C-alpha cells in the first residue's frame, strides 16, 4: 500500500509537471506573439538614481511598449484637445485681435477668471458706495460755489471748485457701469472676450469714452491740487500787503491743468493701451501691460504729490522784492498772521483730503 501510494504521488507530480510545461509553452508563445522584435539587454549608463544604487545593471527599452504589466505612465496618457472647442477660461472667437497669445480661435473670457462671482459682486458694491458718496459730496461743493458765484469766483478759493468738478465727472464715469447692460458693453467685446488694446476699429466707443472721462478727470484733479497748493503758498506770502501774487497767472493754471491730461490721454489712445476689467467695471490704462500704468498714472501722481507736498510743508517767507515797505512792527504782525492762517488752512486741507 505504501508503494502504491508513492506511485500515485509520482504519477500526480508527473501529470502536474506536464500541465505546467504546456502552460509555459502557451505563455511563451503568447509572449513571442507580443514581442515583434529582438530586445537585447543594454548596460546601464548610470548605476545610481537620485543618489541611490539601482538594483539592476542592464535593461531593455525596446519592448516597453509591448509589456502588459508595466506601470501606468501619466505622461503617456496626456492628450491634446482635439474636440474643436475652447476650454475655460477661453471662449471661441473669430476675431484675430481677441486670440489669446497665438491660440487661434480662442480668446480670454470677458469676466476675469482670477476672481469669483462673489468677489466681483463685492467689488461692485464697494465701487457703487464709494462713488455715490464722492458724487454727492462733490455735487454739494459745486452747488455751494454756484449759489454765490460772484463772490466765490476768486483765486485761490475757486480752485477748489475745479478740483471738485473733476472728481464729480470722474465719479460719473465710475457709476456708468451700473446702468442696465452697461458693464458688459464697456468691458466686453461683441464676441464675449475681454477688451484689450483699445481703441479698435470694429468695437463700440463705450470703453474709450469711459476711459477718457475717468482718466482725464483724475489727472486734471490732481494737477489742480498742485495749483491750489502753489496759490495758497504765494497768497500767504503776500498777506497784509497790496501785492497780488496771482494776478496774470490764473490763465496759466488753466493752460497747464487742461493741456497736460489731454496730451497724456491722446498718447495712451495712440499706443492702444486701454483695457477693460470686469472687476472694476471700467476701461483704464495698463490692466494688461503694467509698465504703461506706471508711466501714465503712478509717475504723474507721484510727481504731483512731491510738488504739492513741497508747497504745503514749506513755511511762508516774507516777500520783500515786490516794491512795498512795512515797519518792523507791521512785519512781525503780518508774519504772525500769515503763519496762523497758513496753519489753519493747512489743517482744513488735510481734513478734506481724509
């Protein structure tokens, strides 16, 4: 019985061996079918990878595409968009001027993709509130001057009228976007893309008009501020005298404050650097190319602040070269009066600016 059991065991092993050999022959046959060409082993050029030794010295890359057990490679799964549609935030357009950096047929969507709908809405609420307060305050100031224009039309006080008039017009430009459908008309092109590089020949002038109102008013207002500080400074120096320091100079005030913003506005339109922005709801210079904003906005405003600050900080001095004479007591009294009025008006200006 023991001998018979060993014989049965041996026969079973032989049978299993034959089955294994047949399976291996079938596997090798199928592997040979997958292998289309010979794949000799190649020695590795480097034995280390990222500082760690590799566990093998030779490999073959010719059969990598025929292996069904190789690890999935994400790079091999990358596919190009062949659907013919533009992926967000791009939208389809036939206007070559709207194409996004040589991506033919696709342009950047009108709504800024860097901000959500909620952030857009919050910014629009802030703009509406701030512009409304500004237009109300400036309108009240203008009405105050116009109510008594005969007595108010005197320098340097009348300069405040022109400053408020500039910011009143600028507020109108900011609030224009809140009319029905106005924001899309201002910042979006007809094909649904963002307005960039305006003015263009095939779009409406709404973007350009809003830019001119906002930018020209801003530049004129800040230049009028310089004229105000200069007028105050020279007027304080002539307090208590018959000398009129602003006589004959007011026409130059208007020439400078209206011509410089005009030249800057024409220059921006000439280089076509007016861009629309869905967040602010207006068209302005340098939304895409920031160096234009630095040159046409930050540099002029910085220069204005420096000049205006110079006239505000500089203490008034006696102006003795205009053909008038005063006694020593009068000089001390006038100097004290000038300093007192200068400090009072300076504090009033700082309060208004806040």
